[in-house]
């Protein structure tokens, strides 16, 4: 088994095990119920798109890193007015469920003969866990022990035990861990590959995957189980068998890199993973964020934490607002169901881009301030 090192600790390279299993078909070593994967896909046809949960039921641990103002809109029951899910969302989520089901199955097969690694509470057996958020008192008391408070639920993709090898020890010891499986867009997957999973983005905004990992760890800690690791395994939705990445900073003029030179380029793996360690500050912030939302009087208690990024009215863009004075709203605002509640002056427009193949997509902007 391959190991990856994080500071003074070595952890199993689970993504390498999964890739190997995906490349080598064989008889199953574990009993799997194909109906579980089928049901998870068909569930997408039952879910009512566009129906928004309100009040306490809108709060989920999976959204612990979301924009706090957006959490407050839903918690206070404001009708959404912004990005709406469409038929493409149903297909994307269904495809994601199918691939995630296949990945978890491959993972269970890959670890079947590996000493020390075990995984349960996957698929239809996922466990519902809760972070209890106190409404008053010292927030540090809510870390790491059972605590009376408002329960916020979540469903990790799996829970298990993994060997952890600390520097200086003769052999690894076993620790509990949480599994999260993600399907990622091109952008998110390349970012994961280059930067890993930071707790905060470069602009200080929480990283949703990292916060979700800490929320689940915190829920288990409050149950009295001292989890300090989450394994996030992800696949790139658009990674193909012929995709590669280059390491060279000085590409030759022909933009071709030599064969068999591992220092210059390598195949892109479609599946990669990362161990995310416990972070007490982030876990305390998660409790604090939920507490602020629960005690707020409305979304306007919170300033807009996200805003216009850049002026898109540069010459050469083909769109009907060419030359208009506007500032573009990007993620997460352009995907936010409360976009127009939050930015009443926002507007959308279609913009074409690309050279060999012209593409066109919808952008969102607000009038640029003078
Ligand atoms: S539009 Fe942006 S700032 Fe406003 S609630 Fe949504 S994500 Fe937050």
C-alpha cells in the first residue's frame, strides 16, 4: 500500500487503491446491493426541484461553509429569487450519484484485503449525524463533547477506521475517519489538484469542502468519537483518458513535451484524494456561524460577504451589453437562489467566448459604480 505524508504523519493513499481497482476488473470480494446505487440515481426524479427548505430544516452541515447571508435568507423563510435548478441539474446530480456509487463500491473492493482500513455507513446505510449548536454560553464548550443545543443534521458518505503512522512510531495505530466523495467541475478539480483543500480561499472565504469535513468531524466529536481525519476523494467530471498535465514552466514553442519525461508531463488521474486534518478554529467558527444565523433577525443582519469581482466590459467580447458599465458577479453569487433578493440591481446577459469553438454562457453583473 502507498502512503502519503502530511507533516509528521503518514496516511494510506486511498485514491491510488481506488484507481488500481478501477483499472483491474475482477470478481467481487464484498457483497454489494446494486439496488442501492439504482435507487440513489432514481431519487433525483422524485425530488421536487426548486422547492426550498425554510427555517431550521434549511440548515445542513453540508452547507456549513456557505455564504452566511444565504443561510439566513433560507432560515428566515425568504422566497428565493435567483438561480433556479433546471433539467440539467437533475441529469448532473443523477450522473454524480451513479459515479459516486461506483467509486464507493470500488473503494470497498480496494480495501477488502488491506489490513487496518475498514469502511461502513455508505450508500443507503449512510448515518444521519448532528452538530449541536448552543444558543448561548462559551462556544468552546460545544467542541468535543455532547452538548445541549439546536441540532443541525448531515450525512457523511462513509465512516471507517484507518491506519495512521506518526513519525517515530514503530508501527501505525488505528483511528476513526470520515469519507466524503465529490464529483468536481473542471475548475474545481484542477484547483483541488494544484492547491489541495485549503480551509479558506485566498480571499478569506471559507472553502465549502473543508468546512463540511470539519462539520462532520465535529458532529462525531460531540458524540464522543475523537475523529481527526476526513478523506475527500473526488473525480473530475470532464477528465478523459488522454488528458495530461505539464510541469514545465518553459514550454517549447511547439507546445509539445517529450515522451517519457516524468519531470515535464504526466497523465491526469481522473480520481484523486486528500486527507483533511481536524482544525479546532474552523470547528469553532462553524458553531459560531450557525449560532449567528439562529439568533439573527433577518438576512440584513449580515453584510454581503461576496461581491463584484471584475469589469467584464472589455473590448472584444461579443454580447449585447458590450461596452456597458457593469461589474460581474461570479461564484457563489451567480449560482445563488437569493441573487436578486441580495442584489436587486443585478442583471444577466449571454456572452460568447472561445476561438476555435465559440461557446456562449450566461453571466451575471451589477451596474458599475462611478
Ligand atoms: S448573492 Fe452572494 S452575497 Fe448574496 S446571499 Fe447569495 S452568495 Fe451571499
